[in-house]
C-alpha cells in the first residue's frame, strides 16, 4: 500500500493533495480512517499530524452546524489511535480561531469527553491554558475536569493560577462558577 512506503513529508502532502483528502466525500473519509487504523506498524507522529491537518482541519474550522454522522465517525476513529497529533494540529487551530466557534467548541468538548486518551486530555488542557481564557473555552475546561484524570502538579497549579487570575473577568459567568466548583470537587485534596 502507499502508506506503508517510508514517505517523506512533502511526498505525503503531495499524496494527500492527489487523493484530495481535504475535500473528499465524508463516507470515503470514514473508510480511509478505518484503513489507516489497520496499518501496521503505526504511522509516525509527524505523518499522523499531516493527515490530521489534511483530513480534518478545513472541515472542522468550517463547521456551522453539528458534524455529520460520517465526519464524527472518522474523527472518532482517527482519535482512537492518533489523538496526540490530532490535538496538536486541530485543537491548536480551533483555539486560535477568533469569534464564537460554537460548533468547534462543542466538538472539542465531545472529543475530550468521549475519545481522547488521558495524555491527550492533558495536552488539550495545556493548550487551552496557553491562550487568553474566554467564555467559549470554559466548557472545554469543564469537559477536561469531567474526565477526572490525575493531572501533573505543574499543570494543576497552572490551572488554579489561571482561574484565580481570571476571576474578576468572569465575575458574572455561570460557566466560570460551575468550573471552579468542579475544580474544587475533583481536586480538593491538591487545591488548598
């Protein structure tokens, strides 16, 4: 198969363009992701990041309504094996998008709740904490806390610090209040 050849990155991008992966019909996307998951050995981190970008970036950023059943199936199957490179590419792009991005936020919450492995949940958290906190991002933090993963102390400290520093800006936000309550409930032993 094409993928089992040791492709260098420009070749892989060329192959993606040739196959028109960024615009292919969504049912094809599902089949392609199933085929990708069956490959042995696994593709490299960088190849997975390129494929995440080619397969999903344009589709996710242009969502104005919930993703179709096919797109969701493709995302879920890709994330089941390559969630770290997926987050590195997709989550970063969604966080940098200006504006509301309601569908993108909902999708990120769903992926955090249902699909991502613990290390990737931590990656999402660190990515969210790198950008200015906004009302749009509070549900994503809520989804991360909902997973009740054990967080590394430095990440937990950063989360607490961020929430404390941002408190004045969210004085009237119900989502912020819920987030702080979830934080205190989940990590009460580590948060003094």
